[in-house]
């Protein structure tokens, strides 16, 4: 029953209508079987949007919004495949994933580093040691870290390992 009310509340909030306080009460079931009632602040729209910052919006877009489902998606970009030192981003950002793949059948041993900086120095966020000199399977590492200065990709291999940095 609570699931139906929550769906109704989400659908009404998506339409921007006020919801009565009784419709947003949620009972939390405790391990001993008792229930703890959680109350709202009068309307679901008010209690949800009061914490939004300037310019932010809680409008549901995309498929499923009519059913009360808020659809979200991550948005990242890439600078393409790199095989040599490269400044990926010159300001603060977010490092999502690093994808490594061999560019030939015998990669040269060396290192690949990602720095929270605009140059090949400072805080090293990721280090990969290329120790094999034979073909290796592509690797994806997703550290999901905030970069406070920038994103810099450094190589000591000889342009035979492809690296793609996924960031925003």
C-alpha cells in the first residue's frame, strides 16, 4: 500500500501539485516489528525542493516521468585515444574512468600516470605499470574521483598503449 502512495506522491510532485501531508508520511519498520512514523513538512514539493541550490531543478525528464520515476543519466566526455603525454583538462573536474588497450602486439614496458594537475607533476591519482611486452586485454579502471586542479595524462611508454580518459 505504501508503494502505491509513494508512486502517487512522485507523480503529483512531477506535475508540480501540492500533496497533502498525510500522503507523504512514511513508516519505517524496525527489526522488533514496531513502526516509526516519519512526517513531512506539509507538501512533498516543499520538502524536496527546499534543499535545491540556485539554478537546480527537480523536473523529471525522459522516459518514465509519467509513472513517477525520475530518470537520471551521467554525462561524461573524452579527449579521445591518447598515446603520449596530454593535458586532458586544465581546471577542476571529475575523473570517471581510464581505459587502457594495446596499440600493437608488443607494448613497451613503462608507466602510465594520471595526475590531479595541469602538468606531469603533483598529486598522482592513478599509476599503471606496463610490464608485459605481449598483447594484453583492454582494461577499464573507474576511480570516480574529484580532481581539484586538472587532469594530466603522463606516459613513459613509446606510443604503443592506447589510453582513453573519461571525465567531466
